[in-house]
């Protein structure tokens, strides 16, 4: 299996593991969206909170761009970057896309 396929599989595994963590409140379900053609991966939430308001949104958005994991959105408690690091991904392959380039310079991860 090549590097890109390994990266895709890792992202899928991390997102599927996140679906096993119960949402903090309400009747919220998870949906995963795996677009291997564009290498975009989403973890969506949908349902109703305790006050019965509609909940629908993106909890996690990861893209694989030029051999790097671009974290565009991370609403998890543990942090997707931490999950990637724990899986052995080098810091130089993780970009916090939700942060400005100036803020990225302050982290130990890649700036891009």
C-alpha cells in the first residue's frame, strides 16, 4: 500500500474512532463523509439537543493536500493533530489550516 492510501486509511480510522465517543448532550448522531477522489474527510453531527433545537454541522474536516494532513476544522476534545501524532505522523506533515499562517508559526507543526 502506498503512502497516500496509508494516509487515507489513517484518517478514516481516526474519524471512525471519534464516532464511538458519545456526544455530550442531546440526541446527536455522527456521519462520516469520505471523499477519496478529492481527499476530503468530514465528521458531521446531526440531531437535536436537549432543548430540541436542530443540530447540524461539521465537527472535523481534514484534507490530504500535497502529502500533508490539513486540519480545516477540529471540534474534538482530544484534538485531531494529537491523534495523528499518536499514530506516528511526523509534525512536518500536519497543518492546522483553521489557524492563520501567523498563528501556525507559533506551533510545532508545519506552517505551509
